[in-house]
């Protein structure tokens, strides 16, 4: 067979192949983007709902703690007020002149007949200006004792306007108590002594025992100077300590009637603390661990989060699956389109694709006022060669010609096609007639050198180049190149002929 310098014919397979994996089309990208946006949107809504639930749980706990703190404050205030009435009565009756001349029994009846009595209240005592015990509600003959060194005595002695005074927690008459005292002032304003009573710790223990508290809940009763009077759970080591001495805790953290969430001044457990709005001698702080406050919320977060995670995984997985199927379908459509527009034998574009390409380039050239060139190529003596050597040999010749054409036409906008049978067409946008003629000669010489018998396998080429103008259309360009091709055939074949308006031909 006359193909001494034949190139590898397997190259034809590369003509119809895609240069690499194609990116997803917009539809697949849009699906993934919309899925991500939907997931983010629903996640944001879910997070917002969760934070609203958290704020609701905290607000509900705060209201509950406020009610508890107010109730405890009211109970303690009521008992102190009742006890204070007894202290006031004793202090006012002691300055009456008539009381000095009555017997001890009558004096007790006058001073303590209406005094508040309860198992948690200590007996009322009266100390004179030197701090000596003079009257004791528990005995007509009190044991001698002096309390001039006590804080409550010194406060009333030095400050006539002290009013009702609450002491630090202390051991008083054999029991841990808080001492309540008032100044005894004579008609001329002089200091006559102090009337003293006490409320035992057993009162607070009983009060707190009636409450239903969760583990970790705290109730703290503090004096106005932030001295701890009582706390549950009870810890004797912190009773009587002042929070004002703790550098890591500021009074601004928990102002009157406010709340604070975080670590408190006593232990490291984070709690929600609420302070009562009392303006009395004391205030109450109730604390509940944040883990307890948010227990239900944490459970809901885990439950809803798990559901959302499953839904997100399902939606994302479905979207990725659909995107992959869309990508596969797009690739299949591209392959079908490639097959529909590619010549199966040579790997070049078919006539349908060529017509579409020349129509688009003709319109573009008309807008830009640029030339469009076309080469019409025909194999010489192909029918005789095909009859002599058979169809398979003829097919190899067509493939070899296609390779020569492909090697010569490399620009992105160029379109080489099998136009029909042994005829080929090449679209060369933007080339002048001389430039197109040069490419035609390159193709012709490659085909001539490709075979060891040039008189057997050669091509004739018709070249035409036009700048589109109304009312011209691209079939006129094809017709001009076709006439030039016939001129090349008539002139002896194996040559390129350039079509001209004047119908003159340039023969190579």
C-alpha cells in the first residue's frame, strides 16, 4: 500500500475527545449554592430560636428567684419588725419617771408584757450607759455582765441616730444569733444605755427548711455592709465574713433588685444570682446553678441539633447526588452533541457543525467588519484509488488528509470539517485571502509529502475570503471557494486556487 511516510492514524481518535473534565454547568452549581444557602438559613433560624429559648429559660428562672428572694426578705423583715416593736416599747417605757419607783415585778410587766415571744427570739436585755446589764426579761435578778465592748453598744453610744442596729453573727447567750438593738435616749438627748434582743440561727434554718430547693441552690442573707449573716447550704466558715473584703467581687456585679449570671464570691460554681430589692438592714441573694437553669434548654439543643444535623446531612447528600447526576447528564449531553457534530471516521467536525460555525462567524465578522476565509478541499483521484485498493484503504487516506488539515489549522476559532465524501472544508475567521492561501498551501504540501506516491494521494484546494456586507450571505463565500476548487481540478489537480471577484485565479 502506498503509504511510506504515513503518520500514526490512531490520532484521529483525539479529534472528537474533550481535552479534560468539564466543569459543572450552572444548574449543578446553582443547586449546590441554593442548598448551602438554605442550610445556612435554616441553621440561622434554628440558632435564633435556640437563643430565644435560652433567654426565655433565664428570664423564667430569674422571675422565680426574684419571687423567692422577695418572699424570704418579707418573712425576715416581718419578724424583725415585730421584734423591733418590742425593743421600741422597752426603750420608750424606760425613760418614763414613774417606772423607776415600781417593783421589779411590775417593771417586768410594764416593759415585757407586750414583748414578742417566740422560740427563735432571745430574751430582751437592757444595759445602762456603762454597758452593765440592769434588766433581763428572762430573770428578775440578772447575772452581772458588761457589754460595753460590743460593737452594737459602741454604735449606739457614739451615734444617736443609729436607729435599729443589726450586729454581725455572734455567739449570744449560748446560741449563734444576730443581735438587734436600739438606743435608750433620755428626754434631754443623753445616752442612757441600750436595749438588746436577738434572733437565733434556728429561725433561719427553719425558714430555709420549709423551702424546696434544688441541689446547688443557695440562699444568702447579708447585712447592708455585705456581711454574710446566714447562708444555705450552711457553712460556719463563711458566716460573718464580709464580701467587701473580697477583691475578686464587686458590689456593682449585683446591685439592688438586679441579677447576675456567673461565678459568685463564695464558690466557683456558675450561678444565676438575684438580689432582693429590700432597703432594710439586710438583703437576700438567691442563686441557682446555670446548669440547672439551662438543663431543659441543653436537652432541647441536643435533640433539635441532632434532628437538624440529620436533615442537613440528608439535604446536602441529596443535593450532591443530584448535582452529580446533573453533571453526568451534562457530560452525556456534551458527548452526544460531540457525536452529533463530529465525523466518526476522521474526527473532524461534520457539515452540520460547519454550517452552524460559519453562520455564527459570518454574523460576527459583519458586526466587526472583518474578513472570513474558507478552504474547500477535495482528494484527487479518490474514486479510482478507492476502487483499486478498497474502502478500508480509502478510509485511511481520508484519515491521513484529516490529520494534515488538523496539523495546519490550530486557532481556537478555526473549524475543520468533513464536508461530504472525500471533500473537506476549513473555516478561517479573520484571515485575508493571502493568509488563507498560505494555510491552503501548507495543507496541500503536507498531504503531498504524507504519501510516497504524490500522483496517487493529493488534494486540490479552493480558497475564498470575503468581508461580509449587505446583502451578501455566507453561501456566497462557499460558492466562491467551491468554484475555485473546480478551477484547481480543471487546471490539473494538486494545487490551490484563490477565488477572486474578477474571476481570476492564482495557481500554485
